[in-house]
């Protein structure tokens, strides 16, 4: 299968709808996800806007897709500029369910690293929630010794933090109870 990674643009409504459907499939079941097509579509459209209230531009965002030779979307990755461009947040990363395990996610992450580095980024970070008991950090009170729990983390049911570790990210912290009691957000980062 031939694949290319390219920019997702606001004018390409057909492709945007494909991305929204994949987003709905990947995160629609989670409480903090996108339970409707409209909410998933809104998230995709947000990838073209600036998060800078002072009048920033879409150049503070990266929105890239992996497509096959027929134009079918295989995956999507986004980046958000932070800390005056020194840091970029990876948000989100999705791969079509029947295309997972083929290296598409790794290629999208590698592409985002290049894009962020070209824009002056020196660090790439992400948050990867555990809302459904996929790690040993979920379902427990992480206080008062959060780092003890992080050091002993185990993947119970295919949580993506191990995927990101294989891409060079390390756990740099956890926000306990970010999604409700016992539902943390795991923070990961890597130097570009």
C-alpha cells in the first residue's frame, strides 16, 4: 500500500469528514471523547484555528493526515504550539482501526516531529488519559506519592503510553483525577 503524509486543509470537506469518522470511532466511547459526529467534526475544524487569544494565526497549529493512493484517510495527527514555539503538544493522534499496527502512527509522529522542529520546537509533549483502567495508575488514589506510582506503572490493557515510549517519549508526570476520581492523564514528552 502506498501512503503519503500531507496537510489537512479546511477546504477539503470530504477528507475532514473522513477524519471526523475515524475520531468518532477512536474516542467516541470515552467520557471525555467525541460521542457524536458533530463533536468530532468540530474537533477537526479546531485544528485549523489558533489557540492564541492575542490574535495568533493557524500557523500555531499543525494538522497532518496519512492517506493511501486512493485518497482514503488512514490516520491524523495534530500539533499545537506552546511556550512561544519551544514546545509543541501532540493532539490528537488517530489511526483507522483496520490500519493499526502497520506503522502509520509512528510515521505520523515522526512527521509531526519534523514539522515542529522546522517551526523552532525543541520539545514535543502529549497527555494520554487513562479513563478506563488500562494502567496501574487508574482506579487508585495516586496521592501523596505520585512518582512512586509512576515508577511502577504497568500496562494492563493496551494503553497507548507504551506506543509513545517506543516513539521516544518518556513519562514526565501525571495529573491525578484529571478525568474524575482514579482517572489520570499521563504526561509524556521528548526532545526534538
